[in-house]
């Protein structure tokens, strides 16, 4: 008999998870898209200005900037996916 009441108590709690995490998941997904766009933009910029980068010896600077952008994209992707998995009902 007590297990019936347990289900009645847990059912609303299970349904709250997706609602509470929905806006966070959307923000994290948007942030990940922005970071991906930044990486693509940086690649396009470096391809277009490759000769200038080589002439002035800016390869180490550009590599470090690119690594930083990739690290940011990695963190935002992990966060977005983690929130997405937590949001989905099982």
C-alpha cells in the first residue's frame, strides 16, 4: 500500500527535471553554437591571412589562440551535452 503513495510523490519530481533544466540547456546549446562559430571564423581568417601570418612569424600566436578557442568549444560542448542528457526523461 505504501508503494502506491511513493509513486504519487515521485511522479511530479520526475517531471520537474526537464522543466527546470530546459532554459539552462537552451542557453548552453546556444553558447556552444557561438563557440563553434568562433572556431570556424578563426579558421577562415587564418586561411585567408596565411601569407601574412607566415611573413610576420605569427604562427605560435595563432596556434595558441586556436587552442584557446578549441578548449572553450570543448567545455561548452561538454556542458551542453551533460545538461541535455540530464534533461531527457528516461
